[in-house]
């Protein structure tokens, strides 16, 4: 059964969504992220993907109080990302209640630190965020595309102990145009043991069913829920 992981993205302490990572294309869905998290929990959801978009921009953790509130007042298993650049950022995230953290740009820009996190906390607590455009890794809130090929990049970190990878196809994110099924199938064909978490493009329950049929272990969905294209009651089939 595919694991359902709703996303809450935070700017100024509010629940928002961006389109293709563009801060200028921001929609505020709720002023109170804790309220949203409680709705997810009440629907039977156990996992949450919490992204500090202010942190991603500032290059350090910012919205840790939101993480702390959700962790204290729900039993959701939270993975937290956005702006985690230093050991201190990681310490704050774990102290505020994150069960796991996601590192994306840091894995490209400062692999030594990212590898030290894997060695210290283990592959169950450190998730690799692999944002991709045309199968090349992108960083810096998707502003910068590197020349790193996706699959060798991911394989390198799997060899170092990573087992969970969030793969976001930038062209799909926030567009409600369907997920990158071919890309995910290609990744799993090369790395079948990977716990691949698909992210971006989910527009309906049908998309989640297709991901499951293609043996994708988990999926992050946000905008489709907030826009009413997926009702929380519909997700019960997967819970």
C-alpha cells in the first residue's frame, strides 16, 4: 500500500503552496498550519511533510515554532525540510519534534556535512531531497540547475546509507498536471530497493492509484488536497 504524505509548506507561519517553486506564485490556504495538521490526523493520516519555505530562502531554519506546535499537539510523524544547512539547524529541528529531516541543496553544495548527518543519525532519520529538472539535480529553491545526473547522484548517497529519497519533478510541482510516472519508474528500475517518495503533480486519487500500480512506495500531495481535488475521506482507501 502506497504511503500518503500530505505537505504543509510554510511562509510567514501560514500554510501556502507555490507553483513550480516560484515565491511570486504563492497561494495562502490557511493562516493556521496546526489546524491543517489536525485535520490530516483526524482523517487517519500518520505522516506529514513540513517545509520551511522561509528557511529555504534564508538558508537557515526559520519556522521551527510551527514544527514545535504541530509536534506537541498531534501524533503525526513529521519530516521537516527547508533551509537546513548546519548541525545547529538539525539540532533545532529534532528538538522541536521532527522525526526525520530532508536535505536537498546541502547534499549538493556541502556533501561533507550531509554525509556526516547520515553517519550520525542514520538513513531512517535523514531523507535525501532530489529536486530534478530534465533529469538534472536543481538546488536553491529550484533557481539553479546543476549538471548532476539524477540517478548517479541518488545512487551515490544510497551507497552512503540513504534509503529514503523525495524526488520532485520541478516541471510538475504545483501544476496539478499528473506526476512524473516515467521518471519514477526509471529510478525504481535502476534502484529497486529505494524508498522513493514521489512529489509534484498529483491532481487526483487516480494519480495516486497509478503511482501505486507502478510500485512507488510513497507520495507527497498538497495542492490537490487544498484545492478540493482530493478529499481527505478518499484517502482512507490507502490508510
